[in-house]
């Protein structure tokens, strides 16, 4: 899997299966829009360095998750 990308999925289950190969210490932004799921991922926690969010991430962009070293999802509640 690329260290950075964006992809749309028909179902949440399809998205979850795809994200199983995500590298630990990555950030994922997930948004449900018009019955589709969109996942954007990039390495690290610096939201301003992602090409998909050059101005940073806002609450309108989706829910933000951190994929830890132990492969546990943790939602970042600041947004």
C-alpha cells in the first residue's frame, strides 16, 4: 500500500479490508458521503504536510484516526 492516498469504497466493510494493510503510525481521515466511504491516509500525524489537506484538516473533512504501532485504531477527538 502507498504511504499516502485517497480511495472511495461502496461499503464500510470494503474500506476496512483495504485499510488492514495500512502502515502503523499513519493518520486516516474517513468520511461517509452519499452512501460512499472515502478514506484518505498518510504517514505521521502532521496534517499540514498531506497533499490532500494543504490547509490542514477541518471537521468537515471527516473523522480523524491514528493507526498505532500495535495496529489499534484510535480516534483523535480534537476535531
